[in-house]
């Protein structure tokens, strides 16, 4: 029996119909069957011998990582600098490409519905492929190194920045745009004086937030040969140098904390 609230705040009890009762029962039954089916598929494809032994294996691995080999940190400054460059340059390149795409994708600024469809296709394509997959493809195309990582981060950033920015453009207040248009201003002047001032705070926040995300993502691109500290991480794991791996983890963690603090300060100053 569902309950609703009257204007006075008193509960009003309503009896469900037989059809509603059966629909509710059928929904719960279908959900339970789907859960059991998914559990069976997962269980059939899981080697429970390894899963039950995961705790012991994990504690053994952690014991090998301690104590960290801190003197190895001197070899990580250049890879970490490459990682920061990958994130920063990739973000800047992605923003540069996402800015016009967002205007073409927004309903109130696109020149034609077909152009909007193409811009949305670019945004969806960028967002549907992870930066690690972009890096794998680009390492094959342009070769291993920092350049592949920069382009991978840029291609991934287009979808993120473009989607949030075109949504911000569609949510602008129409009154300033209409007022500037009524003066006989050109389309470019309307964009410059009616749209841009309203979206600049959101654009700044989106850009800094994406840079913060790209710091994290760029740390693992080296696992597929796209440069950065991920190369050192991959080499240490392959050589079973777990004391070096712990140092790399600590440096990545510290870098992410610093980037989070910087991005929060910048967003607070801009917005």
C-alpha cells in the first residue's frame, strides 16, 4: 500500500490495484533473476582458488615493496617532468580543438543542424575511447615517446571539454544575446560580447578540472610506450623491483595531491 502526503503533511494511504501489485512483483522477480544470472556468469569465469588466496598474495607483495628504495627517486624527476608536460600540453591542445567544436555543437550557436550532428559525433567519439587506448593506437602510428602521449591526452580531452562547454553555452541567458543582436551586431560580435562573457567562468573551471584529470591519466600512458613515469613503472614491474615500484607510487601520489591543490586554488581564483 503506497503512501503519499497531503497538503497538511498528513499521510494518505492508497491501496494498490491488482495490476500494480503484479507489476511490482514482476519487477522484483526480473531483477532477482538478472542478478542471479550475472552472478552465475561471473562465478563460472572466476578462478576461486586465486581469489581465495588474494589476501596472502597481496600481503606478500606489499612486504616486497617495503621498505621503499628512496635513492631511486633521483632517477624519476625527468620521467615525472615528461608526465607533467604530457598532461599540460595535451590539455592545452585538447582545449584548443574543443573550443570551436563546442560552439558548433550547441543548439543556440551552431550554424546548421548537420554541423551540430558532426560536432556531436566528434565529442562522442573522443569520450568513448579511453586515453590509454588512444595512446596504444598513437604509439603504433607516430612511434613511442612523449608525442604519442600528448596527442592521446588531447584527443581524450576534446570530448570532455567539448561536452561540458557546449552544455554551458546552451544554458546561457538569452537576454544579452538578444539585446546585442537588436543593435545590428554581426554574428561574431554577438558571440564575442553576448556569449563569451557568460561562459568564460565555466570554461576556466572545466579546463583546470580537465588538466587535473589528465595528470592522473598521463601517469599510466607509459605502460604502453607513450612516455612519462609510466615507462619507469612498467620497467620496474617487469624486473620485479617492487621497492622501486613503491617509490614510483609515492611520487605519483604526491604529484596528484599537488595538482589537486593547484587546480582547486586556480578554480577558486577564476570562478
